[in-house]
């Protein structure tokens, strides 16, 4: 199991890191017969997960994620 292997090996120290790795792995588990557009989207999704892992997503993106769940109004 991926999560046990990664955590047991000491490769990640935070749940956020584990979730990003698992998201990347899940994005790359695709059928070989998919159209190129869907394969490209899977690769883009995996790259985005790895960007989160490495901290390459900037503060604006984090703020968008955080505040997307809040309903702000009068």
C-alpha cells in the first residue's frame, strides 16, 4: 500500500505531503487507450499535485483554496 510504504520509509512527515503524493499517483493511473487530451489532463493533474508537495503553488492559490469554502456576504 502506497501510504504505508511512504510513511514507513520516512519519505513524508506531514499528511499534506502524503495526500499530494497519493493524488499524483491516482492521477497517473489511467487506461492506455484514452485520447491524448485525457492523458494530458491526467499528467497536468499529477504535476499540480507535485507542485503542491514542493510548495510551488503560490500564496494566492492557497488563499483561493482556503476562502473558496467560506460564504462571505451581508
